[in-house]
């Protein structure tokens, strides 16, 4: 398949997926999401950001998977994506928020330099003024302004996630953990003083797999 028809197919998958998720994406947002996917595919050849190699799979398993969660962040102003890797959901959230929630800032942290180098490059190429990137262990991160939402996708067990990062969560803030199958065992092992406020099952267009959001707050 030639590049043009591949690009058209990806663009079609994105707009159909966004529509199925009830997201009204502007032409600019769609363009940036496709540019991000292309950048990830390019860097992936050298940097191994994701095990997936096929852009069509990356569209479904990464982009649409991350777009499925953005509405859960409505009203957030300062978000931290822990173990951000290639920028999922952080970069996707930032592209969406730049137009949909202009007050939102998205910080991403990862310990792996090549991943944060990619995130920094993506921030520059996509002109994402609402993004900051940290190369550090989250338990050692210190910031001037605490976060109202801390999120992660496939980063760690819930109790480690909360234990390592709760010094960065402002009073009244909450966690949104992106998980596959409902992690009942992990929920049972949450640290004392924390509770699951609610959970939400997600349906990702074109993805035949369970996805759940776990909202955690101080009890």
C-alpha cells in the first residue's frame, strides 16, 4: 500500500474513531494527532518506544485508546502523566486540551532519557505550549505547583503508583489510572487513606479488549 493511501486510511480511522467516542475534533487537532503518530512511528524504528510497528495498530491501540479517556479530564488544570513513555495519554491529552481545555497544562515524567527526548521533540514539532517534560523518578520529583490530576497508563500497580506520587497531588486532587481488565486485586491493596471513588468501563473503537478508568482519591 502506498504512503498516500495509508495516510488517508489512518485519517479516516481517526475521524471515525473520534466520532464514535463523541469527540468533536477540529481539523487542526486531527492534523496534530496524525503528525504525532507519524513522529512516533519514525522514532520507534530507532528508539523502540512501543512494541507495535504497524501505524494502523498504533492508531487503534495507542491514539484511540488515549482519546477514549480525554473526557475524564474535563475541568482539570494541571495534569501529570507518570511513566509517560511515548506520550500516552499525555501528548494525546495535550493536543486535545490545547483547543478543548485551553487552561489545562500537561506534565509528563519518565526515567528513560530516550523517551523524554522523544517527548521533548514531539512538544517542539507539534508546538505544544501546554506541555512540560521531566526525566526523573516520580518519587524524587519536586514541583512548585501541585497537580489536581495524576494519571498513568500501564505504569505500575495502583499501590506503587499512589505511594510514589502522592506528594505531588494537591488537596482535593485525584488519580485517573488507565487499566485493562478491572484490577480488583490491585484495588484491594491500595494504601491506607486512599479509596476508589468510581470506575468507568471504556469502549475503544476497533479494539476488542477491556479498558477501565480507575478514579482514586484520599479517603
